[in-house]
C-alpha cells in the first residue's frame, strides 16, 4: 500500500508563504494530476513529498508511515524532473543503473534491473549509447528508466514533458499511463498545462496560490468548477 497523505502542510521561503495548509489523500495506485499556474507551489509540494524540502508544519505519510523525518532515499519514491540531467560521459545503461551502483547493489542484479527497465521503456537497443547520441524523447525515457529501476512505490513527475515538442508530448503521455498501469505504483503528476491535466488525470487537484482550489474527476471539475479561478483556469484554452 502506498497511499500518500498530506495533512495541513505549510511551507514558507523567507517571508513568502508558498504552501498555506495543503490537505489531501492520494489513494494507493492512483494516477493523480496536480495542475495550477506557474508559481502556485506545485514543485514545492512534490519536493516535500520527496523529502528534498522540509515542511514548516503538517504531516506527510506514505503507505501509512509518517515520512517527515526520513531522508529522500528511504521514502520509497522516485522523481522524474523536467530538466533531467543525464551524465554525458556515461552510457545509457550506466545512467539508468547509477543510483543502484551508488547503493552498492551487486553488478549482475543492476544489469538485470537496467535491462528490464530499458525493455519496459523500449530503449533496450540504446543501452550502449551516450546521451548526446539520443533524441529528446529517448533522453526522457532514460530519465524515466532511472526512476523505474528503483522500483518505487510512488512516482513523482514534475512537468517531465514540458521540454518535448507537441507530438512527442502526446506519445509520452500515453507511455506514462501505460507505465503506471504496468508498474502498479502510485503516481503524482504535476503540470501547468490544463489540456495535459485533463487527458492524463484520473483525478485532478487544482492548485492556486499555495492552496487547493478543487479536487475531483476531470469532467466533474470541467462541468462544475467550484470557484471562479477554477472556471477560468480549466475552462480557458491553454
Ligand atoms: P510551481 O512549481 O507551481 O511553478 P514552485 O513550487 O516552484 O511553483 O514555487 C512556488 C513559489 O515558491 C514561487 O514563488 C517560487 O519563487 C518560490 N520558491 C520555490 N522554491 C524556492 C526556494 N528554494 N527559495 C525561495 N523561494 C522559492
Ligand atoms: Mg514547478
């Protein structure tokens, strides 16, 4: 079970309150999209779940376990970023397996797990290449391979498709949903793109200015926006 539960999460940077009491429950194995305008606090929220930032108040639990005091490596999560930095001097296989070798896993096991992740992502034929020999979409798959190989209970996606061209973005959306189905992990996907949110999410959390405006199934939110902000944000074209 990897339900993610946030209760009254607050976070400020200096004088600026960035998260103003966020409470929500993301059920085990759900695919939830957090959508909201740039600067509303989406990345900060994900970084708190990942353990890359500490909350000023409130609690976060993953699978019923309070993770507030746990280091990122002990939280059973993997994060995929927009600006995925691959190591240019390493092969694709080494890039995917890097986190595992740092943890000292046996080489044969690393090789097997890298191979399996690469097969899932359909990049098994690229394992010996260097990042500079890959297309943007292939690089994105390598970045996802790094997350998959760790076999996490929770995937955190922070606008992973924003740097891709429109056509590839649509292909990768389908891929991410397929991965979600096949891997059976809980997924939290952050985007500022309303269309992406509507197509991807089984459940949407609409954020604005450090708080949650509305949660619900995409079509319910579209049909019955709870606030003027949601009506304008979800209703207007991107
Ligand atoms: P989003 O991902 O929705 O675009 P962020 O969570 O990145 O929003 O940022 C929310 C607000 O917090 C922004 O105003 C941003 O400038 C501020 N912020 C984020 N991280 C920091 C930080 N490390 N130090 C100071 N301010 C930050
Ligand atoms: Mg962000």
